[in-house]
C-alpha cells in the first residue's frame, strides 16, 4: 500500500501532525496543506465586550482554569497514544503549503501539482468549490475524519453536545466521502469511542482522535483495495452549528465534566447493550 499517493489537508495541531506522520509511514505522502486559523476574533476590547456580563465572565474564567487542569492531567494518555508534538508539519522532502484559506487558488494549484490519488482531511474549514470538483477527478476522492458519529451528529463539537444531551452512546468518529454538505457524505467507517466510568471529556476527546486517525488511514487502504463500504447517511441527525442554535463556549466543557463526574458514562455502561441497540455504525475498523 506504500505506493498509494496521499495528500493531507489539516489544521496545525498535535493530532494532525500525528496523522501526517502516520500517513507518511503507511503511504507515499505527496503533499501536505496546513490551514492556520486566524487569531481570536476581534480586538482585545471586542473580546472583553463579549464577556461584559459578570456571570459569563466568571464562567469563562472557571472554564479556562478547569480546562488547563484537565489538559495537564490528560498528557500521560496523549503521550501514550500520539507521537511527540515536536514533529514538523510535514516530513523532510514532502511538499508543504501553509495557508489561512483552505479554499484559495494556491491550494487548488498545489493539489494539482502533487497529483494525489486520495486526499485525507481533518480539522479544516468546510471545503468548497473548486476543491470539491478536484475531488471528483481523483481515483479515490477526498475523505474526511469527522469527530462525531454521523449521521446522528454533524457540525462542530458533536461529541461534547451529545454528552451534554446525555447520550454517550452517540459519541464517536466517522470517516466519510466529502460532498457539498456538512459532514453529510457517504460513510466509509464509523465507530463509537471506548469510554471508562471515570473519564473526563478531555480523555474522551484524546481517544476520539486516536480512533479516528486509525479509521482515516484504514479507509484509505480499503478504498485503494476496493474493499471499502459506501453507505448513504440514513437520517439527518442533529446539525451543531451557530445558525442552528449551538454556540460553543468553554463553560460547556465544565458542564460535561460535571455530568461525567456524576456517573454519565457509568450509567451508560451499565445499560450499554440496550442503548447501543439504537446506534448503527458502518464498516470494520480493523480491516
């Protein structure tokens, strides 16, 4: 499978650098496009204005302190599952494009020059034309790692909102073909995430990315071997976006961790067989 020409489109983070490293080991990595997200929206004054409500400000401070504590606590698990964060954005000799606009003309030209057979995506903004048309011309298209369980959840922070809604059985990861919608393309692989009774949200998120990256690489191999599933999404599910009423705030992570501490996962695991019966997944991740 080393001969498969793969290009990665991703944001710049530890998990995504791990993905690039794994892809370079498994395939012929012919290019990497890294999307750098702009700094926090607006001026300092504008950001402070959004926190002018005293309760919101207090919650924001509490959330940031809690997130820092939990992220430090989860570093042992991160080190166990992921390569070091000192890895470069792309291995030596692999063409690299860095951009703030994943859909800009330079990205299109770069992909054409690299001539991949398949493009793997994680953590970028929504892909639009003409990138989508390029995907139609590739032997195996463009596939995306979505850190949510499609079709039940699409959009951003899906697993967080499923836990907030008391549905740990709907926490998962999905690899799907890119289409013109939002996380709505045909599914190749999907999986629930292994959880333990005392997990924090940060631990669940680490395992989600670890499982998801394995799935993304497995899906690429399956497509090259012509053994991949391709299943149309069978329901609309929930779309977690600002325009549908879901606005992420760090305080929501605090709320989820409180639910987890009160036994959300423990209660789910005690009734797992019944609750999982309502959840459909696609494909065999280990193939």
